[in-house]
């Protein structure tokens, strides 16, 4: 759906984001993409606040999650040329800087999560979005697993919001006179 090219170690690598990425990531690594992206972003932000940026204070687990996410998004963009094993893919690069690649991946993912719809019933949710909740929302609006590659996360959430808005009782319905004034 959304694509972005990033230069890594002198090579141009394309990344792709769609609503299918959380499911692919979960199937391949048995982890939750939404939660992992949040954790990585926090680690990098915390590291960025420290004065000594040369020391490696980002936990190794977070670096591994970052590599996994980058790999899934690269393979999603180019399944024929990205090897089926992450180690084979990573060995193609001498350097693989989280500080160089993560901003591009986060920008791409944030575009993927953009929504346009506004909820009519303003009731805050205490549930953080995760992969199972996201896939539930897909089922609730009738999106099949096969169709996830055709939509973004934001589109799915917009459809869910609009579905919830269908039951909203408007305080006043527009009349013909209102339409004529418009």
C-alpha cells in the first residue's frame, strides 16, 4: 500500500506498510508489531535524550525487534528478492543503523496508521491497539485476511469508526429547508 525507499549501506531498500504487516510479523516472529514499535520508539527517544550517543544503551532485544520489523517491511515490499531468512537478509549489509532506518520506518508506519474518521460517540478507550484487537476490528468490518494488503491500518480503523457511527442518534436531522440553505 505505502512504500518508501531507504539507502542502507550503499543499497536502496524498499519498505512497504499495509494492514497485512502486523499479521505477517506475528506469524513470523510470534510478537506484536504495535507493541514492539512503541517499545523501540521509547528506547530510541530515551537514548536520544542522553548526551553520549556513542554508547549503546538501546537494549539488544529492542535492536532485534527493530531488525525484525525492518525485515518484514522489506520482504513485504519485495518478496522475490528479499530472502526468506532474516539472517541472510541482514548479512547483505555491513552496517544497519537503527538511527538511519528507524525514522523512515516510523514515518511510513505513521502514514499507514493515519485515520480520517471522527467517532460520533466520544467514549474513551482504555484498550491499546495490538495485533489481536486490530485483527478483530478487521473481522468486525468484514475485511478478509486476503484483503489486508489492499488497505492501511488507518483505513481499517476508519471503517470501524464509521460502523460504530451508524448507530449514532443525531440530535437534529437536516430538513429540506436546511439543504436548500446550504
